[in-house]
């Protein structure tokens, strides 16, 4: 098989394992706590209604 296909297949295998609870190969993205960042940089986000 081709190298790109092997990479895609490996990624899908890892995704399935993660969905089944195996987190040994996975990294989950987390959002940073923006409140202290905004306080430190003195930046705010305008209060706008959600789209």
C-alpha cells in the first residue's frame, strides 16, 4: 500500500482505540483558562450575542 494510505489507516486505528478508551497513544486538546490571560494582558472580549 501507499505511504499516505498507511498514515491515514494508522490514524484511524488510533482514533478507534481512543474512542474505545485506550488513551496510551492519544493526546486530547484542552482549552486554556483565558480569564487569567485576559487579566494579565488587560484584554477583553466584547459581549456579543452568539451567532
